[in-house]
C-alpha cells in the first residue's frame, strides 16, 4: 500500500467559494442507509409534516455511486434511467466504505476502501484537515466504532473488514479527542454481560487493544508534543451521561455495553416487511442513546477555542433497512433525529449559526423502500399514510444498498456553498450534487477561514 497524502491535491477547485464563509465548527451527521421514503415513513408515524432539518435553508439531493459503479456505468447516476427503469439503481450500488470515503475525502474510490484511492493511495480526510487547523475532532456512531463510516474519517485501510487494524489506527495513530460507538467484546446485543470468557468477541477492537484500554494504556501522541495522550474508557450509560455536562477528560473512548448496535439488534426483531411498529419491544436499558453520545462529544470538544469537527452516524438505520424492518428503522432514525436536535440546541446555546455549519445527510439508501405495488418497468408507488402512530403501507424491494439519490440538509456558515455546488438536476428530486462535492465543499470551507 502507498501512503502518500493526495486528498487535498485533487479537490476540485471548480467549486464556488463563498467569500464571507467562516466555519469554526463543522458537524456532519450521517444517517447510514436513509433515503427520502425512510424520512417520510417516520413523518407518517409521528404525524408530522417535516423534521426540523427538512426546513433548513439548504435542502438538496446527493448522488452516492462509487468508483466501482463508474466502471460499469460511466455516468454513475443517470436521472432519466433512474426513473424509467425500476431496477436501475439496484445495479452495482456503492458500499458504505466507498460512500463514506467520498464524504470524508472528496474522492471516489472502490467498494471496501477506507480513505484510500482506487490505487490504494492514502487520502487526507476532512477530520485530519480539521486537526491541521487546530480543531478538536471526534466520531460517534450507533454501531461498532471501527465500522466503515466512522473508520473512513479517522483511519485508512485497503479493506473495511480489517476492524482490528482500523481500531488500532483510530486509537493509537489518530488525533481524535472523541471516539464513541458499540463493539464491546464482553456484552451481547441485549446488553447482557457474557460470563464465559471463551465467548468474548474481540472482532471490532482486538484482545490486546481492549486489554490495554481497560488499563488506561491506549493512546498515541495526539498533538505531536512527544507525550502519549491516553484514552479515558467510558462504558456504562451513566458514565456517558456524566460526560454531557461539567468537566471532561482530554480524550474519551466510549464503548457502550452492547456488541454491535445500541438497540437495533436486540431480541424480538420482526421478519422482513413485517409491519411491527417501532418501540414494540422494550429497549436495552443499560445503553446510552446516540443523543447521549452526541451531547457528550460536544461537551468534550467545545473546549477548543479553534473549534471542532464532529461526525455523528446513525449507523443502524442501515442495519434495519438491510433486514427490511421498518419499525426498527423508525426507532433508529428517531434517535438520529433527536441527536440532530441536540446539535441544534448546542449551536443555539454554546455557539451560533454564523460560525457553525451543520450538514445532515446519508451515505446511500438501503432497502429500496417504496409503497406496495411498485416495480417494473417504472412504477414508483408512494408510501400510504394510515394515521398517526400507525404503520404506513410499505414494501422493501431489496435487502441491499441502492444508488438512489439521498437527501442533504445544511444550516449555518457556508451552507450556501453546498447549494451552489448542486448544479445537476433530477426530474423528481431536483437539484443535486455528488457525494464527493460534499467532501470538497467541507475542505473549501475550512480553507476559507
């Protein structure tokens, strides 16, 4: 593998620059696997017309195809084909690693790649650029912290499934002050401690790294001063919540006491396309919410006078969509939306919209969610509203990712740059840009300060 930094060298200079843009705080929130119909489904359940982010000043669409898609379809996304051929967006869709790399680095790459180019050259990420600007940085997710989306912002690897190698880079080589997610080796998905040591599962962090984390011995030289900056390990819900106010450690490694997802994988999951309503099965009581993690991360990072970069992922939106479990997807998206509200509250109380940019988007759509009766050749039936707190009529037409356009909403400093970059048009979704343009815009906005 080559390890040359090339990300900033190929960020397109064609993006318009908002001359007065000043971005001190950059917060990117990714609902992994969401799409327009996932948001609509939750709106129907809650009996609301829109979520708060749907009213932001910038509301556009994003294409998500990967470098691999381009090898079979030189357009990557063809708006006319997408709405005249029901199966078009199902052909060679992106994976989360490539999609997250596009957002983090502004570069198309192959499926499976974690912030490396198609020829395996290491790319600079927006998190690394923020660190060069003196900002505090962090990643938060509702799935294992070494999974693709969070990994793409704080690590580099030719293979997304090298979780242990990714975890090592994130914890020993990155400059992050906050890393939070799931992936606990001692707990199952129901927040139950596994008593048998032989059954502990270290796939997401590795035995050696975990043992050293328990002893407070993990952490590289974060700031280049020659001293090792150790992580403070946080595990219980009460520990996470204590971090949301008051004094905080210099670095917080939060591993919730659950194996793969905060809530989505708990017992009682419905069968595919079963209309089991959200919140039917009691939640894991000892696990923090994504909202708790987000508040804790902001409380840690906002001590830096130079500002912060934070990526928050609602990762299990994707997991529920893969299983075609709409009720579980609604639960995950509801928690993600609460995390968005927590960020909005932080901006209003601790910062302001003249110095902070909030971007809310997805990396790709998962599940191809539409109304019943959709299908070939080009029949796109809407979800059917059945009333507040009643499941809409729906059907998933895939258990995989798609190359459908996904929504992006932005508010605050420099948000107009994303709107200006949306110079393509879709007959249904309107103005759209590419996911690489989102990455390029974030780099531009950090440069403009």
